[in-house]
C-alpha cells in the first residue's frame, strides 16, 4: 500500500468483544504516545520536508491521524464539539472525496506552517476531548476509535520509512537513533522448506478480533501442493544474486521490471552502497555495514520476482502464505515496540511475522463477496484495489499486534521505500 491508502473502512472495525472504557482509553493513549515518541528526535525542519510524492512529512502524519479522530469521532458524534482549527481539514484530509477539497499530496512539504509545536498542541487538544467523551460514545463511534488506532499504527510505519527516505537524501546521512557499529553475525543455516499437501483451504479473517474489511469475507480456496521457505531471503543471499549478475540479466525479469530497472539504474536494494568491495546500507541508525545474516529489505516486487526466478523458485501466493503462517504466533518476531533503532535483524526465532513485509505473487483485488461500505471512510480501501501486489507478515516498523495471518498490505510493484523483502515458494508434485 502506501499504508496511507491501504486502508479499511468503518464496517471493518470489528472486534471479538467490546473493549471497556479503560481498555479503549489505554489502547488509544498508548498508540498516540508511541507516535509522539517516534517523532521526538525530529526538528521542525525534519518534520516539514517531503522527500518524494510517495512520502509525507512527519508533521503531516502527526496531524492527519489527529484529523481522523477529530473528524470521524468528535465532529460526527460529540454534540457541540468545535473544530480545533477550521483550516485543518483542508490541510490534513488525505484522499476522502466525501470530505471535500484538500491540499495536494505532492505539495505537503510546502506546509511550513502550522509549525511542529502547533501540531503537538492540536494532538493534545484532540486527545483530551476524545478521552473525555469516550464513556458516552455510542458503539459505532467506539469502533471508529479502535479503527483509528489501527490507522495510526499504519502511519507510525509510514512515519519511520518516510523519515528514512528523507534522511537518505542528506549527504550527512544523519541517524535518528545512533548506535555503535555492529559486529558481523554468523550466517544463518541454509533455509529449509515447509511443505503443504494442498487441497481445500480457508483464508480471510474469521471474525475473531479486529480486522480490516479487505481481509474478508472468509472464503474457501484450493491449493496445489507447495513448499514455502522457513525464513525470508537474507542480505548475504541477495549479495550473491548481485555478484552473479542478477541485475544485468533480462532473463530473470518481468518486462515491466526490466524496463524499470534499466530506466532507474537499479543495481542493488534501496539504500545499499558498495565501497572497496564491501556493501553498506543506510538506515534509521545511519550508515552501517550490510548484515549478511539479516533479511534483505527495501526491494521492489520486480526485484523480488527476479530473485525468485534466479533462485529457481517463485513468489508464494497470498493464500499459500496465509495458510503457512496461520500456525505461527503473530506476536513473535522483530516488530515495533518502542521508539529506538528499527532495522531487520537476524531472526532468533524463525517465524512469519516481523522484520520485513514479504512480497507475494498475488494482485491486490477484492475477495469473493467483498463490498465497499457507503460513506467517507468507505473510501479507505476498496478504491485502491487496482495495479498493486499483496505483501504479508509485518516488518520491524509494524507495531506489535498490528499484523496477523490474514492482514493484506499492498504496494505498487516498483515501490521499495518500505521495509519490503521476500520469502520463496516452490511447487511440489501432485
């Protein structure tokens, strides 16, 4: 997705049991606090600049997530509520046509005002008003509060990846969270295969707990026998692909991918550089040597598909990935817990969640029976089901508990500024 446009609608904000006032208040407060902690190291200038059209300024993320709660909860459900600033809806609406005209996405970096401190005050005012109103909110509004927390977690990831892209444009290559240079880690054992016999399978959210609407309806599908790798592809394995001419051999590439790689001069993952025959990468902790044991990240769908061809394998379908991942604990893995260095790392407990989003070979399209709900927030998801591919699993910048086996992330095939990686699959004899 851009996670900003990955979204989901009101109908999807369902949970297995209604959260109490204290549970919902705690959920809301902790989500909002983590966002502010992630932005704490940023100056006003850091938070204002926009490095490309796909990215948004940190200040805009802080304000947009606040606008979401103010608009769809306080404005729509709290009698007598007055907007914090009548100008903000035009500035901080993202793509909701039903909410009227809005500032151009490509020009968000021109918003030098309001300043960062004013956005902080805006967040504080909305937080106070929402928490005060929470006990009297109807169930529909409470569902939107829960949806808004998940929406803000999506923007936490965007906040980090957009800052990373911004700082990568600075010749100083500043680190948000400086760390000591890391020692090399022993390479992992050769990956193994998890085999599945195929046959009938059910995918999609089963109605337990919160889910976005694009995760359903739950439906039956049929799988041919397949095997999926027990871990993502590593940096070391990717370096071998580069060394073997993987970026120079059109035979491995889809036509669109080859044209993109040639046009853009792509020869390595985003943020990689080679000096004296040694690869380094730029991250939120500054420039560091590439950790050959960690999962490769910041690769496009085109690159992932080319690597799979080179390796004699393929990308898994999203159904294959979900069925294999369903037996694994979504709370285990390198996921976002607090502000601090965020980077894929060698797995200590191999699983399917965290470190990197994993490209699948499946187009992002609606499941059988999917219907977009009416109203403004119904725009959150369905209208983006065109021209994008599904990723699964969550990343090191995904809030712990946010992803699940049925979660469908999505991006255009050339995009790679998110923490995107790849896990291989292969066919088994029938």
